[in-house]
């Protein structure tokens, strides 16, 4: 039997190339070796966007469209929406009782999220009780499957540490070995930066979407920063100092050493200008995503079918998760 793996993403809208390189392409290749469950973490979206829920449904659909078009196969993996699984909410309450307050307070990722929220509004009440429970809710997502592995980007590893701590604490408190301490599965490519060299993100306006059209992709790529010492086309460049454009080459042509060598060579000898170099990069990315974008267009013309995939996933997950919840209730001597 295959080992179990689960992961999730917050529905922030259409996914960008950073999601693809850092997480999604990994999810796709893990499907054949593991029994995979991929959840849209819409309750997690509420921890910061509780005052802006109009786009939530569309964002969920957009995320699932991106997953399917990039190759998550519903025949192989189970796709579901977190808020539709009552068992998640039940286990979350139980785990929140056994989690020490100072464990969530020291979660570095959570601290960062709270800081961003506080900066956005002078109002300190913008950080909700629910946000403090973020790592416990994420722990619940994982433990409700008793999954062995969690494929995530490097930014999520601190949360998985808390998950392991909570699993261990549960086992110690109730003298059991029921919960598996899950392990993160990291992709070995670092997160892709935005075209401006900062962290890639929708809110920073520096991202390229998987679903952007070819022209938009090229326009955005042409803005990508290059070797800052290369002022004129006649200056020799150095790919080591080309923090965005060359990194994209490395990410999207990682199996094409010949092309990478050629870029290096042409850059170092000033045979190519940055603009042409980036045009070629845009072509490479557009070629890579052409079939994915095509598939996305097809899938979006039949949203009912997409919803059916999600509904079937939800049902399957509810049954699967109830088994774990029953066992937890029994271990904790809850009323029956
Ligand atoms: N916190 C994750 C993110 O922001 C999303 C997430 C929610 C998740 N639940 C999860 C990831 C469970 C892995 C496992 O990307
Ligand atoms: Fe970067 Fe290409 Fe310009 Fe060299 S030629 S600095 S690799 S964009």
C-alpha cells in the first residue's frame, strides 16, 4: 500500500510561477508514489481575509483549475475543500485544547503574518483569535489524515515542526502512539523571486501567473531585474549577478544544460543584450505553459465538472477523516 501524503494551499486566487516551481510541480510528480490528498485551505484564508470574502468561491475555483491544468489528476489524487469537512473543525477544537499557548505564539511564520496585518491597519484587533490558531488548524489538516508526508515550500517548515510537536504531545498525554509525526517533503529548488527581486506575491504586484497570456508574460519578464553592473549592451554580464532573469532560466531550463551554458556564454561575452535574453526566456516559459494554459481554458468552460470533482473529493475525505476522529475521541475518552 502507498504511504499517505497531504498538503494544502490557501485560495489566494490564480497561482503564479513561484507556486508552480516551489510546490505544485512537486505535488504532480509525487502522485504516482503516494496516496495524495490536496486541500484548498479556505478556512486558513479566513484567518486574514475574514473581512473580504466576496472573492473566496472564485478563488477556490481558480486554485483548483490551476492544480488540474498543471497535472494534478483527480483519478490519482483526492482534491477537496477544507471548510466542507466537518471533521476538521471537530479535531481542531480538540487539538486547540492540548496545544500550549506559547507554542503558537513563537511560530515565526505566524508572527510574520500578524506583523503584516498590523502594519496594514492601525487597528490591533485586526489579528483575530482564529489567526492565532493558524498552526493548530494546519496541524489538524495533516493529523486528520494521519499522513506520513507533507510536501511544502521552505516557508511552511516551521508550521510542520509544530505539527510534529502537537502529535508528540497528544501521544504522550494519552499514552498512545496513534499520531504519526509527519515529515516535510521539500523541493530542492528555492522559491522563485518576483520580477523585482522581492518575494513573489500577488500583493507585491511582481508575479507572473500560470494563466497569464503570452503577451502579458513577455511584458512582465521584460521587467525582470538583471545583472545590475551591466549598464550597456556592450558591457560583459555575469549570470551570477543576474538575480531574477537567470534564476528563471535555471528553474525553467533545468534539464537543458546546453541552453544554460549558451546563456552564460552569450552574457559573459556581451553577445546578447538583456532584452533579447529575456525575450528568449519569455518564449521558453510560454512554450512550457502553452499546453497547461490550453487545458485551463478547456476546464474553465465546464465548471460543473470541476465542482463534481471537488464534491467527490469532499465525500471521500469526510469518510477517511471520520475514522481518525473516531479514534481520537476514543483515545481521549470523549462521551459516546
Ligand atoms: N499554510 C499553508 C500555506 O500558506 C497552507 C496549508 C493549510 C497547508 N493547511 C495545510 C499546507 C496543510 C500543508 C498542509 O501555504
Ligand atoms: Fe541576465 Fe541574460 Fe542579461 Fe545576462 S544577458 S544579465 S543572463 S538577462
